[in-house]
């Protein structure tokens, strides 16, 4: 869906990407027939051929609350996934939490990456992004006047 091969840290995403096989929403509210409290996941990915939808929520919590974040994410977005199945006439809609922390990688992360058909070593890029993002936040805070 994207021909540009720029590094992830230079990439600016469009809110909607679509071709004949796939549709991807990035950080966009999904309009539903009824009001759903959590209707803005980080990524909503629909495979038009297989009629499968993935609701992906990315979180970088403190190390002590990793498992709670996974459970909360799945519970928050399950209603949205159920409504997407009905509204978009999908065979299945899955909530996939991508939860990563500074230095701690849970087994559920590899399960989530596998469900999305990503390479298992993708967690290395994710971890690097988390560390660089945290360093940027600290640098900005220390230079704040």
C-alpha cells in the first residue's frame, strides 16, 4: 500500500490507506450505527479478500502494569470488534494489543506479532522505537525553559 521506503522515524502516515485488497485506518475514529465508547484504535486493518479485521492498539506502559494494559485493551475494544464484524460484514474481527516496555518483552507480544503475520524479530524495531522516543521526551523535558 506504500511505495515509500523511508525509515519509520521519518514516515508520516495518512489517516486512511486503501487498495483493492486492504484498508487501513491510522488513529481514526470509526463511525458506527450506535455509540461505542472506544471507537478510535491506533490501527484498524481490514483484509477485504479474507474478510478479517484487526483492531490494533499500541501501548507503552510502565513495567509493573504490562499485563493489566493487555487485559484492559482487549476489554475496551472488544465491543468495537464485534460491531465491525456486523457492520462491515466480516468473518472475524480481532483485538490485538501491542504492549511493549523499556527492556521488558512479554510472550504475548510475539503472539500478537504472529497474529498480524509480522516477523518475530519485529519486536527489536519496536523496542528501539520505544527507547528512542523515551530519550527524545527526556531530552525535550531537560531543555524546557
